[in-house]
C-alpha cells in the first residue's frame, strides 16, 4: 500500500515537472520570437548611420558643387542644394530613433513574457 501511494506521488511529480518544462519552453519560444522581431527592426540602424555619414560628407562638398555648376544665379536651387543633405541626415536619424523605440518595445515585451 505504501509503494502504490509512493508510485502515484512520483508519477504526479514527473507529470508536474513535464508541465512546467512545457510552459517554460513555450515562454522561451514567445520571447525568442519577440527578440527576433526586435533584431529585424534594429537591422535598419546601420543603413541610417551610413546615409547620415554620406550626407554629412556631401554637405561639405555642396559649396564646391555649387561653384562648379555655376548655380550662383539661382538662389532657390542653391538653397535646395544646401538644405538637401542636412534634411536627409535628419530623416535618417529620425528613422533610426523610431527603430530604437520599436526595438525597446519588443525587448520590454520579451522580458515580460510569462509574467
């Protein structure tokens, strides 16, 4: 009678352990999916950095471009050329910031999975 009861308790403990393991694996898989989404969103950041650096380099060349194309007569075109590179740099920085915010959101959600 004692061995039957002990066997029952042992099997219940094994079943409980398997249930806990299954729930743990499920939580880990959900968190991994959220982290994969965060990595996907974060992948745009190097492109934004490259675009910003390229635009900064071109902004330094703008006076030379204006001089070589003899655009000093067209004030509107000169203004557009001078503002183009900084505008693109700011847009690239804004996209990188949005990616950062979304990455933080995904990471926060991954941390709270199973809580």
